[in-house]
């Protein structure tokens, strides 16, 4: 057998082994037949929203490890009490109100006041449970 034929035979054998190995690996993989199941969290808030809340809470209450834990607990309580879409609406209302003036007077209507009150109640619940 010449060196050239040996190289071709070796390459062919390697290709067969690689193909057989990859199919065998796929058969043994448990993720192939089952889908990744995530916990069902119906009122989960985005990570950046949670981090922003914790950061603001720490600015108000101090920059200690204990405060990080308490602020994290607080946003978890808020998330369990208030769905994210309601939290987002209330935060938006509060943000728009900061502009001030007549152009934002409608933000003090009964519907908007109720949304902000729901957020404040959830925040108080978080403070009571965590602080």
C-alpha cells in the first residue's frame, strides 16, 4: 500500500468514526428528547428593572451588604404582589410627573392615582417584610 492510499484510507476511516461518534453522542444526550423546563414565574420582572430598584434602594438606605439583601428582598416582594406591567405603568406615571407643569396635570387623574397607589402599597409591603 502506498503512502497516498494509506492517507486516503485513514481519512475515510476518520470520517466514519467522527460520524458514528457524533450520532452516538446525540443519542445519549438527555436534552435531545426533553425540553429545558424553566420555573413558571408569572410576574417576573426583567433583571435590569430589579437591579435598578436595588441600586436606588441602596442609595436611600446605605451601601452595605445587609441593605443589598433587604433591597433584593423588597423587589421580590413587590414582584410577588404587583404584576410587571402594572409596575411599569406606575413607574412611567411617576417619571412623567417629574416634568411638572400643566402638561402633566392629567397624570393626577383618578386612574393614574390608583396605579401609583398600587405601587406604593406594594413598596410598603416590601419594606414591612424585609426591613
